[in-house]
């Protein structure tokens, strides 16, 4: 997993991290 993330661009890695791990206000009820 670390090697996979290391192979990403910073922008893409941060985007994936945010998508997977950050709470989404519009999905919280």
C-alpha cells in the first residue's frame, strides 16, 4: 500500500485520502 501511494502524485494521493477518510458533510444526516 505504501509503495502504491508513493507512486501517486501528491494531489491524487491527497484526493484519494480525502475521499476515503474525511467525513462528507453532505452525506451526514
